[in-house]
C-alpha cells in the first residue's frame, strides 16, 4: 500500500550506537572518520567555497550493508553523520523549510522517504510499499512549492511489444513493462495527483544500448523530478535519453528535450545528452543536468546547461564542465547550481582515480573535490552555503603535571573519538588531528577538529599568530557562541586555523 506516517518518535540514534559499538575505529585518507563511515580524501584546491556538503555513501548493489548520511564542512571535516544497514539516497537540506530529507530502500519495492527537522530529528515518513502492480521508487523525493510532496513509483503492466523493435530486436508478446509513476501527497498525507508514463510515452521509444529484459522492462527509468518556474514538472527518463516537461494538471507532455521524438534540436551539441540524471530548472534561467554520456562515442560524463528556445525549438549549450573528458559515470550522478558562487557535481557511480564530488566556481575552476573509498559511492551530492545551526562542540586541551588531555564536557550520552575511545576525556601524546562525535538528532555531531602538535599551545607557539590567523569565535565550555564574557567564567577562543585556547578567569 501507499502510506503516510507523521510524528514518528525517534530512537535517538540507538541503532547508530549499536553499529559503533560493534566495529573498531579505522582512520583512512586525510580526514578523521569513525569506522562506521566510509573513509574519503578531501582536496581543498582554492578558496571560494564556504559551506557544507551533504553525501549519502553506500556500496552499490550490496544488500544489508552500512550506509552513511554525512555532512562535511568546507574543509572536509565530518560535521554530522548517521549510519544504518539500508542504503540511503538523495540526502539534502530543504532551505525553504529548514529541514533535511533523504530516501531509503533495498530494491524490494518498499521505499521510505524521511524528513528531519533542523536538529536532524525524524519528523515524518512517507512509506511507498510494494503492491501487486506498483512499487516504490527511491530516486526522488520532491518538496513542492505548494507544500505537497512528490514521490516516484514503478507501475507494472504486461504488454504485447511483438510489433516493435526494442533495443535492435523484435519485442516479445508478453513483456513485463515497468513504467514510471508519480504520487503527489498533500500535507495531510492524501494522494491528490498521480501520473503514469505509459499514458504518455510508449515503450517503443526505448533507446538501444540499455538492457531489454522481458521480465522487467524498465523502459523509462525516471530518476529526477523538479518544478519549473510555472509549477509544471520536469522529469528525467534515463532509458529514453529524454528530459520532459509535464503539465501538472493534465499530465500531458508539454515538450521533449532529447529522446527519439525531441522537440528541440541541438545546434552546438551534436551528441547531446544520454543516460542523464538530475534535470533541473536553474536560477539563472537555464536548464541543467548531469549527463552520464552512456551513448557517446567516447564515453565520458559532464554537467551541461542549455538555453531552451521554444519559438525556434533549439537547445543551445551555454555551459559545460567535463573534466577534460576524464570522468565516466555509467549511472547515477547529480548537478546543483542554485547559489551564486559555486556549483556542485556528484559523480555518482564513479571510481578512483575519478572523484566522487566536485565543487566548481562560476568559471568552472575546481574549488573542492572528494574521493570516497573505492567501493563506496553517493547517488547525489549537494552543497549549501549555510544550513541550520549545528552546535559543534569545542575540544578543550589541558596539560597538568606533564599529562595532556583532550576533553568535552560530560553532559553527552555517548562519545566517539577519532582514536576510537568512548569517554569524555582522552590522553594524547601523538601529534595529529583529533575529533570527537557526540549524539545529536538521528546521528552524531562532530567537534571542530583540533590539531595537536605535542602540547596544547604548540600550534600557536610554533606558527605564531600570523596575520591570516584570526579569532573565529568565543565559546562557552558547551560550544555555544558567546556575545560577552561573564566575570570568573572560563571560555574558549577558537582561531581561524582550527586551534583553540581555553581561558581560565580568577
């Protein structure tokens, strides 16, 4: 059945904690992470990005595996994370609602779409459960401008395709056709609108080069929905090499971009897009997508933006980034260009030496890149200049009688240091970058990183307070920003190079 569940009570990270306690710590690449999070390498190429990056890493095609939701800061440090044994997709921050959302499912047709509040606590869940002829689809969860929610489904039908050529061969008389469907829910959980691709797009439009399976002919394979400026819907159909605009009321197709019946020509992009993901209307007026490039002669993936002219019916390429045709992502991927100073690419099902995500500036220079563990991917990656206030704790460094400790206050229920220890205070002797994660919402929030060079003041003593190292903020011992310093109260100064200093007043 299709169900909508509201006001679910959170288990407050219990499952995450059980996972943590069952595995040891493993630090890999160049950022500290707990072993329940897939390791990654973060490269900061140049300035120009000051925000947060959201990933949802999992092992593609592996059942009952660890999957992560992660928030990284602009320097690649793990701000918040959650883990579970079901893959998670499309982790994003919904700025208009100050909420987060993601989707999960294991291919059984039972799909859950979750929303979390600004404190990353579970608020509600849409459950799209497998029925006889319809199943849930995990690819997209759209927060519509009218307050409704749109989710994907996969309606099944049996069709006689024997009179058509499908993927270069005659079709079969009894083909199990898997279509692309939409369900729109209002705020009370009522289904107010539905759509089925078979009412508008025939399976004979299927593109040769994708697999024709008579037992599960996924002829359309929709992977994104977005709203255009007029409220009508934009959809990406991977197996049709088609992006289309759908009338929100009648369900009729307004226009087709690509595919075998394209309304548009591509005057300066002759190979055009294929196998694409994440088709969006951008704030600059263009239409942008992640083009996987499955049908290109020389296979490579890219992001591309088109200026669509519906008088002359031309799609003019106005922007493109293809990493010198070096990256090929055979499936998945994302493109985000909604903020003025940067763009975000998720390279989807890519493997090293190709990156998992790239942040570009407006002239397509690389600002940041993430390289995940070889076997881990993130279906989409999103970046935001500002998200809800995340109260990252401050690590306190103290040396007493020759013993140096790093600590947080003792008010948290659970602690997980980058050394694997689970106490509020640890003793340190080895130089390095240390972090600690504590319970927060449905996962664990990470401290600001602390660079330990041998003693609490080593970083400041050896480097000095250069002109570019300034005070980032002043905090109390719970990590809360202070606007004024109370007499006789201790406080922490955090500098822009990541070091901290604890001030004791007497």
